C-alpha cells in the first residue's frame, strides 16, 4: 500500500551512549561520551544526513541510573547540548524536555526562544510535569498531586506563549539610518498572573523564522490529554502495541478537536528501540553482548520476567541459558497489568532460553526491534500504515554505530517504500512537521 503521508522521525539522544545501561562499555563507544559534546553533535549530524525531522532529548532533573555500573539516563544539560548541536547542523529540529513544575515560565520562554532564534527556527519544547519525587527533592520541594502539576503546566505554557508573542513581528526595525533599534510600541508587557506563576513581560527576544518554538507534550491520563489537546503540536508516547498506539493517537486528535484545533496539527510520535544486524541472529548477539556487560542486572531482570508471566523465576534456581521448564510453563499466564507480557510468554512458549527472551527486549521500556534493516522497516511500516502513529522517536541501543546503521540501512528502505521523505520540506521545525506557524498564544 502506497501512502501520500510520510512518517516523521525523531532521534532520541540518550546521554551520549544509547539507551542500554551497559552501552558505555561496548567496544567502539567513547566511555566518556557523557561529557563529550561531540558525541551529541555527531549523532545529530548523522540524523540530519538521514533527513530526520528532529533530535529529541528526554530529561528529568535527577541523577538517573545507578552510576556504579550504569551510565546516566539523561545528558548533563539538554539545552546546552542542543546549543552545540544547533551550531553544527543546519536543518534538523532540536527538541528538549524541560519541566513545567520546576522552572519559572520566564526562564523557559527565554531559553527556548533564544535557542529558536539562534537555530533559525528549529526548536521545540517538550513540556512535562515531572512526577518524580527525587526531582522535587532537588528543588527542596515535596511532590505535587497530578491535579496541581497539570494546573501549573497550563499556567506555565500560557505564560511562555504570551511571552514569546510579546515582541510583535514587526517590532525589530533595526533602522540604522533613522537610529531606531526597535519599535517599543510593538513590544508589550503581558501582565499575566495565575495561581502558581506570573509574569509581567515583555521578553527581550524577537521572533524566529518559525515565529516561536513548537510545543510537545509527554504525560499521562486525562490531564495529559487535555494539555496536549490545548497546546501541543507533537506528543511523545510509549505505546507498546499497535492497538494502544492507535487509541492514544485517536485520543490526542479528539482532544485537539475539543479545543477547536485541526486534528492533523497534532502528531503522535511513538518510541521504539532498535538493534540492527545483518541477520536477526546478529542483532540478537548485539543485545546478548549488552546483557553480558550488565550481568549484575540479570537477577532482577529474570525476576521481573517471571512476574510478567506469573512465574517465580530466579537465577539461583535455574539455568538462564535453558528454556523455562515445560512443567512450569503450563502455569504461566500474561500479566493483565503489563502490555509487554503476551510477547514475553509467546517467546517462552517457543522454547527460547531465558537469556534469549530477555535479549529480545521484552522488559524494555519501549518496544524493541532486533533484526535486519528490513525487519526494522517492516515494524515501522506496519504501525504507520495502521494509522497508529504519525512518526517514531527512534532510540538506539548503542548510539555510536546504531545511528549510522539506521541512517544508512533503514532510511533508504523507508524512502524506497514511499513511507518517508527524501528531503526536508522547509527550513524550520514547523515546516518539517507540517504544523502551522504560530506566534503568541493560540
Ligand atoms: C512518553 C513519556 C515521556 C516522558 N518524558 C519525561 C521526561 O523526559 N522528563 C520528565 O521529567 N518527565 C517525563 N515524563 C513524565 C511526565 O512528566 C509525568 O511525570 C508522568 O507522565 C507521570 O505523571 P502523569 O501520569 O500525571 O503525567 C514522560 C511521560 C511520558 C508518558
């Protein structure tokens, strides 16, 4: 089936190494990539070569991961990483996550708008409410209820957008002859005061080539949907199967309609992890190697796998290089609480060893596709043609060679199948995403 519509791609930049906690130890990886800004720049340049619409950085202001053996989950600072990327790339969009709960709207407006101007209109803000109690503690705060977090988020985004629009489009006259730098009649305060936040404004930054940054959202529940429907042009989500992706996509589209918007102006971008090999076995070997470098995590992973299929599995009681004994498997059932469980059970019933079930990524946070470039493209095609997603946030297992393999081997297949564009449609992130120009609040 050919499609006119093209999928959009975001490359998730994960603290320089890739998503797997042991990727920092893989041969070829720079073990200090965390502090080496060049690693982010190189990934972004490679993604730009593959015409990705954007790079995307998830971020929570905490020390993520057990650093005794794992690399950090988040970069040192997302905005500074993107600043470096902005200077070394020309087209690709730059999206960072910053919390509406732990930042003043004025600071958010200023940082994102400045980067948007510096990058000539390529920036997006993933506005999240951050429920993590450790993040609250880092700001000397107690965790807030979901209701409060989302009430704050509405205020935050409204103030940020008003500040972005506070400098009218024709305000920057730069009239050297007449001696007028800017027309102060077109630079106005916003005078917004809410329950949690306020700002007088104006912001001291002119419009960018795309007016102002694009808003993204990632969060749960009805409140999350309302926030997305009200303001977001993109939603990052982690559906585990096509059905739930389709439901989530329908829900955000309907939410946009409830707020008087065109449902095509909001894009669902689903995350998945890829491991590429020239055969499926080679891709799985890559994942087995990652697992062997994280051997201290195996006991917990085995226990977790057991919980997913209703069995008490333990490394002390069994050999993980063997399949789960048939007698035990008769009692197995997929946990109704965990959408990943049916696949875990399916692989167990096929007689795979416990190690190999785990190598398939059944307990990863995102779906994992381990296989040939064609298998990765098949997965993406199936989800896209089922109208389950507008695009993907692709998450490399190991960044240093994974991103290159994706761009050189998967992208041409997607293009060949007519699923993905051949080149950028424009210059700005809004143009890449096909979402309308916006200046100030909607
Ligand atoms: C797909 C997805 C990605 C998220 N990414 C981040 C992130 O990068 N940083 C962050 O602080 N919170 C992130 N969140 C968490 C939300 O901000 C929120 O804390 C979480 O969804 C739980 O609260 P909620 O269900 O009330 O939204 C993400 C949530 C989802 C669903």
